[in-house]
C-alpha cells in the first residue's frame, strides 16, 4: 500500500487545485444577460399591448388582391391597419381575413362599420380604383355611427356609394322593375346631378323593386312631400303636331341610366320630405307630372272578332282622353256558337276625368269611389257607353280601346254587382269598313254585266250603222249646201262693195231719210212753241221755226 493520496499522479508530482471564489453580491453575473433579455422582452410586450389596436375579422367572397402582411386598411387614404392572417372557411363559401387595427382606429371596430376591397373596377357608373394598378389593392373602411363594439364584419363586394357623415338625406323609391338603373346611377334635378342610387332590392312579395337613393346636401332641400321621381334612362322620343322631339337628361343616363325629380306644376305641398320618405318611381316625365291617378278599377270586355294588333299596355281612352291601359288579352271558347271570343282585361283610373269624375260621383249618390264606380258605369252604359277596338296607327296596325257613346247601340243588360264588371262592346271601325266593303262587293256581284254587255254591243252596232249613213248620205249634201252658202256670201260681198251701184243707192237713200227726219224735228219743235198753228196756220208776222240741232251739233232749217 502506498501512502500517496488517491487521485495523485504516479510520478509524485502534485497539480494545482482549483479555487472557487464566490461573489460578494451573492449570485453570478452571468445571469444578468437572460435577465436583461427578459426585461427587454417584457417591455416590448407591454409596449405592444399598450400600442396594439383592435383585432377584427372581415369575411369576403374572394381573396382577390389581398396578401397577408402586405395589404393595408385605409380610411381616406390613411393607413389604419394591416392584414395579418387569412383562411378559407370550412364550407368554402367565403374567406376570413384577420386585421390588426391601430390603437387610434378603435372607432372602426364598432357596429355599422363597413369594409370593402378597393381594386380597379369598370362599370356602368364609371371607372374607380385606377390608383391601385401601381400600389396594389387595399381594404377601404367606413366607420359607423354606433359606439357598440364589434369584431366580426361582412365585407362589401361593391364599394358603398355614400360614406357615413356625408351631408344629405336618403329616400326610398318603389318601381315595377329596375330597368337600366344600378348602384351609382345618377339622380338629376333640373339636369344637374345632385345624388345617386345607393342600393336596391326585390320586394318581399316579388311584385316590385325598392331603390334607395341619396341626395347630397344642400340640394336635398328641394325634395318635398309632393316631389315626383321618374326614370330618366335612355332617350325619350316623341312625334307630335310640332314635330319630332328627343329628350334626355345627359349622355350618362343614355349609357348607365338615371333618375330625375321635380315638383308638380301648380299648387302643391312644398314641405321638405323627411329622410327615408317613400316615393313612386314613374316610367317617364309626362306620367310623373300628371295629376294623381287615384285608385285603379278593373273591368273586362268581350269581343267577338279578331283583335290582331291589340297588345298589353295599349291605351284605354274615353272621348279621346287616356284613362287606363290594357292588362291582359286572352281567348275564350263559346260551345254554343263554336267561336273563340277575345277577353280583354283593362285597368282605368276614374280620377283622370277631373271635374267630370267629381260630378259623376255626386250624381251616383256620393260616397267613396269604390262604391260609386259600379253605379257610374251602369248609368253610362245605359246612356250608350260602349267599348270599341280602334286603329291607333295605320302603319303598324296597333289597336287601342276606345270608350265612347253610341246612340244607335242596342240596349244591353249590365250587372253593376258583377265582379269583375263586364263592359259591353261594339264592332270596331275596321270591322265596319270590312262590312261596308263586303256589302259593296255583294251589290257589285248582283249587277247583270252580261245583259249590259249584250245591250251595249247592240247599241254600238246601231251607232255604227248611223255613222255609216251619215258618212254616205248626209255629209255629201252638207258639203253641197256649204258650197252654195259660200257662193251666196261671195255675191253679197260683191254687191256691197264700195263702188257698187247698190251701195251708192243705199247711201243716197239714207241721206234723204236723214233730211226728212230733221225737217220733222224742226216742225215738231215749232208746234211745241206755237200749238195754235194747227188751227190758224202760220201768221205772217210769226217768227220762223227755230232751227234744231242735229246729233252732230249742226243747225237744220225747216
């Protein structure tokens, strides 16, 4: 056994032993590095927590133009957040986009806020988002008016036409169909754009469309309770007594459609309309500015002849005034006569008759229009009111329904309690024309053309014989007579020539006759002055008869 301590090298050489020195602070300085790193991390975390804004989720149908970590959220072109994550929904119907907003953008995490993707768009209302061709798409935001917090939103696929806080008011329009209108379509007042269409949707019953429009302030004050709106899309062409007219609000309405409004002419309620007030959208300006139509009434008409050219929406006129339109044209079958009558359904507006309507209601006993209309119709039918299909355009063959009085119309049974009312009819003017032409043709067919032809042939033969006799017998004799007359006239001319004895004798006789007349005239004048000369004769001292004056102014002695 050796006395060498365990662990000592076998050579007997001793090694230096390590000495452990302890810090006076009680811990090792090496721990300062993780502690400082932890403090920096905690400070960064606290700073991030204190400076971080709301975290929201927005869903879109597509992620076109959106990139995680790059796509920004902007409000009035100011960055207020950034896209941090994006994922596809489980049902694959939409995309969920996670956005971190800045702390000072907490107002965009409230109820009513809207988000949409701003990208280049070309539509009927114009071109937008051109600047994103270089900078890339971004998410636009529009803060709501509520203070209620919300973290999940449904993004808009189309940018909103109006942002929150814009001066102006919204109104509602009801129409039968949308036509060429779209979101962003302009609204005009006196041909100046003052608003736009902001939304539309189909009515719950499916019988129409509801549009919402926004009128910019201060022009919204021109919308009163009696304001009339009409569809100003396209070009309105009319042909009247003063020529061809074309009317449109602007070139934009021809391409993208538009709406125009105006107050009716004459007295009306000019009180400003409240926000979201509902109006009716008319098809044209003439209909919009016309007096109110009132409640419509439906009735039917039965025609026994063809109505080719009568279409739905054809006008119904009463004594030349449009009071309604056709709503249906259908065929019926009569098993007794084996014919196919045409059933026409029409809607009329009695209030379009104006003062005549008020007087008719009074004559029917007053009350509401619904109770008075059957009575009025019965009285007018008894007076000869009938429905007739007339030609409205000779070129196109279009027909319209005319309600007019026919004093020769036979009496008919009319049931005012029937539903619907059935208006009696008479044949149309074209049918009358066809009937008259048919009667003329029948009369022409009854003319005995064969007998007339035979008689005419005999008459022509007799005329031919007569002319032949005239040529052979009468004309030669007439020629001889004319030659004798010519010879006689020549002899007379020779006898009355200037140097002929007959003419000289006639001249002398006329001169002698003239002297005799002058003497008689002088003698008559003398007797006029001395009538006693007829009994006593002419005295010796009596003056001679005064000379008379000839027509040429010469004195003639007795």
